[in-house]
C-alpha cells in the first residue's frame, strides 16, 4: 500500500490546478482471498433476442448494464439483475442504421447513449432505453465520441491514427464537435506522433460532477476536460522499479501491424501505459504494462494505492483464473468482469467445495450468455 499525494500543474490557472498523484508500486504478493472481499454473480437472460456472441465492453448507468457485443453489431441492455430489457440492433446501410459499431459510450450526465460508425462517418444518439434520438453526419472518421454535463460532443483519440488525414485531429487528442458534426475546437497536443495501432479498452470516464476524464495512449496522466482545457486530474508516480518513458522516447515509440518497438521497450525495462483506466466516486483502476501486466487500484477514500500482477496471484487456482480477468466497468467500489461459459466450465472443478461461485457455475449450461461478476476489494489493503 502506498499513500498518494497532490501534484501541482503549473501550466493552468484553473481552479482545478491540483492533481492527485497515484503511486505505481512494485506488485504486492497477495492471495486472491486477500485481494477480493466479496462478489456477486449476474446471470444474463438468454433468449432468442438476447443471445450474446461475446462481451467486448460493459457500461453501467441508471441501474442498467449496457453490453457491447463482440460482433460490433449490437448493444444489449439488461437490468443489473440480468433481465433483458432491450437492445440497439440497427445494423444496415439505411439512413438510421450503422454499418458497424466503432465506439459506444454512456453519457451519464445527460442519460443518453452515443454510438459511432467509422464506416459511414456518423454519430448515433439514443436515450437510455435504446430509442434513437438523432443521427449526426460527421466531417471526419471518428474514433470515440463521449460527452459531459455541458452536453457537448467530445471526440477523443483512442485507436489507430491511420483513419484521419486531418492535422487538427491528428495533432490534438481532444476535439469538440457541434450539432452539425463539425470540429469547432481542438486541444491537448498529441505526444505520440508515430502511428500506434492500439485500441484502448477504456479511454474515458467521469468525475463525480460529471466532467469527462480522458487518458491518452502511453500517457502517465488522466485529464479532466473542463471548458477548453485538459487539466491533469491524476498523475502516476512510477515507483514500480521499471523505467519511465520520457517525452522524447514517447515520440519514438510506434506500433503497426507486424512491426512495433513497444514490446522491446517493455523488455528493456520500461513501464508501458496503454491509456486504459476506470474511475468511480470511490476507486480508480489503472491497466499498465504490455505483456507483463500491472493492475493498480487507487482508493479515493483512503488516498492510497496498491499494485498487483494479475498473473501472479496466489491462492485457489479457480478463483485466480476468474478474478484476474480485466475489469470492464466500475461503479462505486465494485469492479465488473465477464466470464465466458467455456471459462466457467474450465474453472468449475478448480473452485473450493462449498464456494458460492462454484455453486453458481454448477447451475449453468452451454446455451447461457457469458456471466458477469461484480467484486469488491479488501479495503484493509489500503490502510495497512
């Protein structure tokens, strides 16, 4: 456990001028039983209209779970108890249809859903139940579009740069979009000029007061998007024993199909940040590393962080195989993971006798949807 501190941002005069410094420490040697305090299981209703190919993303908003299917063709909406409610399934080439889902975000500040289609260059806006509200043609090929309490459309760089030839988009990470789909403002200069074909798992989240949070690829900072500024909200203090990538080294890193120098940088001892994080009112989760993973959890209540290597957890093998999965969503102090049916069958005989997860997996069948587990960390880890 490491106590975090405040860091000053001398480059802004905003009243958000202080950021929280999160310590990235060497991974703790923990058992899974020490890490996870409790968990709940969710069985998603499986019917002809709600069968899921695989779970790519999970979003949580207003007591609903929004599941991005791995086929990138449909968004399923379930209650938190797993009851099927509705879905967004408008794939096609018509004026109100998308060719393929490029990104999907919940707009917590305005109770709406934002979906982009990079093929048709359009933004689709839905209400929280999946009813289509509007379709906005865009003047560029989108990566990810989110929003905030100002109801602005905020486009962020979160994937390959080969899609755009516009310098205002390539050279900056944040782009404000108007109702006509036009870029009206750009800021937060891109620090990685080379091509990096990496799709960030979770590049955005929200502050407690519903302003957008964003972490660029290879960055050690999570920014709050406030008016026309990107203000450091969280910064990483690298105490992991690995080397920190300098600003100049960041400019030299690249990742293209069949060719990259990022893997070698990690082998050379550098800590790689892939721009993936989750944030709630209680907790921040950071996904660090490339092939050698580090998960850092920061407790806002305790102002302290812990780091683990998910592949080196000790304890019951079945529980380790389950809870080492990458979290896909966060709400309050709960982290959400998804478990495919095949994995449940694999871990079942490894789980302890009498364990509630074993009982849950014993009552499954091959036609089930993937399972969702929400778990809470042992808070004592943040106070030791």
